[in-house]
C-alpha cells in the first residue's frame, strides 16, 4: 500500500472510533441516569441518618 492509502484508512478508522466513543458517551449520559435510579433501594421516611 502507498502512504496516501494508509493515511486515508487511518483517518477513517479514527473518525469511526471517535464516533462510536462519542455515541456511547451520549447514550449513557442520557439513559444512564434512568438506569442508575433503580439501583438505590427505597428507604422508609424516618430511617435516614443525619451527619
């Protein structure tokens, strides 16, 4: 392969990787809060301790 072809493939791979990582970050920032709210069990109103 020539240097020009390798540069084009490298740039496309970089753009694809950045797109996947960015899309994953966007997905989890929008949907992660909804999923994470169900992790903490419900407490009775008088059972909280104050610091």
